[in-house]
C-alpha cells in the first residue's frame, strides 16, 4: 500500500520592511536555509513563499498532522528569521511567535497552521492559498461557493461524485478554552451552513471533506491570534490547502469565487472592511495597509515531491479583477470610519475607541418623561 502523504503549511509574520509590507530577502534566505538543513531527515520536500508580510512554509512528509518534528522545523526557521529581522531593524520582528520556547506544536503559539494527510491519487493537484491583512473567515464565502453552490461550481451538477456533496467542519472561534466544532453537510444542511458562514468573525470553516469518498478536500488555519494572546496581535492572516479535480471541485471552480473581491475584515490597523484582492506570489502590501490580499500557488505532489508552483493569480485575467477590487476598496474608503467601513467594536485592533466611550459614559443622562414630550 502506498504511504500516506502529509501537507503541512505553517505561516507567520516575524518582521517586515517598511512597516508590515514584505519580509526582507535575507529573512527568506534564512528560512529556506533552515528548513532545508533541519528538514533533511524529516521532510520529503518544501516550498517557502511570501504574501504581504507573511512567510509560508509548505512541507511534505510522512509523519501525519501535528507532528512535533515538522512543527519544530518551522518554529526554528521563524526564530532564525526573527533574529535576522532584529539585526536588520525590521518592523514587528518576531510578532507572531508568542512564546519563547517550542512546546511540541506551533498551534496556539502564534503561527497559522493548515495540514492534511491523504493517500496520493495517481495525480494529486492541490492549491496553497495565503492571505494577508485579513482573518480565517475570509475563506468562508469562496469555500461555500466552490463546494456548495452550483451557480459557481458546475461540477456539483456535472460530476456524479462531486454532486454527492461535501461535509463542512465549522469552528466557533469565540470559544477560547476548547475548540467548539460542528459538522454540516452540503446540500442537505445548506441553510444552516449559510447561517453560520455569514458570520465570518465567529464561525470559520476548518475543513471540508468529500461525501462520496470521505477524502479530505480543504483545510484552513483557524488560529485567532487575539484568542491566544488575550489581545490583538496583528490580523490572523490565514493559509488554506485545497485538493482539486476528480472527486473535488476543479481548480477553476475553486479559484472562480475569488474574482468577486468579496469584503473581508482587514486593512489599515486590522480594523476595516475591504475587498479581498487576488495577487501574485510575493506581492507586497501598499495602499491603506492593504488591501487585504490572497495568493494561490498550484502544485502537483507525487511520492511527496512537489512540482514547481504555478502562480494561479498571476494570469492576465486577474488584472481586471484587481482593477475592480481596487475600485471597490476606494469606494468603501469614501465613508472613512462610518458604518460598515470600520469593523465592529469587538474586532477593532486598538483600544482608542473603547477608551473614548468609557470616558463619555458618565456624561450620558436619562431624560425625564416631561422633557421627552418637549420640543428640543
Ligand atoms: C497583518 C498586519 C496588520 C497589523 C496591524 C497593526 O499582517 O500587518 O494586521 O498587525 O495593521 O499593526 P501596527 O499597530 O504595528 O501598525
Ligand atoms: Mg503583519
Ligand atoms: Mg500579515
């Protein structure tokens, strides 16, 4: 029997140039060197990339999900990159490493993790998504559209296997003590699923499985940094792995929903609502600490070896999408801090508004019944 393959992607922001824009080349060289040397006896292959200010380390191996040796490789690479960032005087050096020592698993220690283990198909195409300046709920809508909506994903009608539907595991990220999970099936539970997924700050898709075969189809990093650190420590900039084709949606069906440029949480000071822009690998952050962005590297993996990536959002088609997303973003910015433009209180990354409201609270007074009837 073929050995099972595990894909592990671990991602962190451990410092960047110009304030949250991009890690330095020296940091990247350092991560590549560390992973190559430490991973020699543990990993089958690896790939290191950046999206905005985040570094994502994709690793293939035989050790299953949550393996301490695999996590430690990423942890040490990020520690080394932090040292480099400090030497270079980069901004927010070591930001996502919330503890000083490694405790067996990077989950709960700051970095974002998404992992899946499977028996490789004859050909095993998959996609690595990495988003910056947003949070894990950003993937709720594209996953819903790709795995549950035939308007976007015709394979749900055309392919008998895909048409058997998918099982979504959804996490309530407001539970800090233990993970609160629910499993819902598409299409049977569609309205229940929609009811949860609309609330992207509270309910986050953690994984999707094929109902036809039980195979893992997608995994998302559901880390919420402020739940770990007790306060906001930057946005949670999520990664996602999606297997495609055959019993899963086609690559284009998974990419398709990203042409919408849907509104997500993120951008300036992690506190705004802005559209998600699909960008090329290695894209830098610019306008208004954003806009929130997502990259996609497409691979095939065979006997644990990765092909070179295809940069899925580098195609000229996405230039038009980027243009539209930029327009949507500029339009939203017209209303500054009013209403939907700025995130609700519970999601603000800073305490300024809360402190102001606390100061104002004693000045509120109740009107008497008599005054209420008078003209003001
Ligand atoms: C995410 C990111 C932002 C910042 C946020 C606050 O990659 O960079 O979420 O964490 O803009 O950053 P400061 O307070 O350092 O400007
Ligand atoms: Mg950052
Ligand atoms: Mg980031």
